[in-house]
C-alpha cells in the first residue's frame, strides 16, 4: 500500500493535519507524522516545558507526532506522498526549513506527490518550484500570485503538486490525495461510510 509523510509543527492547523491523516488511513495509506522543530526548540531538548513531546496546534490542541522530522528518514524512496498542512505559524516553520525545501524538490523530481494546504502552499515558493497552477489560503495569496498561476479553487492539481485552500477544503483535498494514490473507486469506498450530507462534494 502507498505511504505518506505528513509534517507538523507548533502552530499547524489541526483540521488540515488530522482530517488529511485520518482520511488517508481510512483508505489504507500508511501514514507517519513528523514534527518539524522551530528555532526555539532546537538545542533545548532537556526541558519538557520548552521542548514537549507534542505539537501545539493553531487552536491550542496538543497532537503527539509519530516521530521527529529527519531529512534522512523522509526521502522519496521511503514515501509516496509528502503533505504540508497550514496554520500560519506552523506553515512558516515548515516552509522556512531548508531540509524541507530540499525534500519538496526531491519528491517532485522523483515524481512523488506533494500535497500543500492553506499557508502550507508557501513551501512551493520557498522551495523554488517552477511557475504552475496553485492555490492557498487567501491570507498568503499576495505572496504566491506573481510566482505561480494562482487559482481560487478548492483543490488544484498540477502534475505531482496538489494544493488546497484551508480547513473547509480539507476533505476535498484529502479525497483527491486518496484518488491519486489509489484510484476513484477507493475514494468512493472511503467517502460513503463517512456519511456526508446529500449534495456535499464527492
């Protein structure tokens, strides 16, 4: 079965992280969450208060990652999909990480999928990806619109890069990732038992 690496940091948007992770697991994708530290945590691993084992999300919800981020353990030969969620502070930490930027380029080069949602789409800019269709949360549109072909759609697929807008588009984002990895039938199989209201996206 396919595998996915989902990054998380302090300030990551909880819905974008959790809904994506959960939906992929329901589809049978093996998921690993990896915590990306910011500068405040680096070098202070001895203090629980300044370096606790959990990530504190954008709404204060504490999430326990599966592992700490390691560039060597995150390479595209080990995963089929790299996911970068949003949340302003978390997206800033993740997108400004040079090892993450390198990984984004390596995944695209290896023709593996990269999913970015909300402010997580900033990683496309900081990683120096070529101009192509993209979307994001409206709050970071100005930073992206000149470097990319900005589209205000819930989900934008451009080759191996999949981008989305925010918490409210996380389910369409996650279902798109499922379909790309496992096909439309698997998407429909996962969608049905989740009992969305009639007329909701499929």
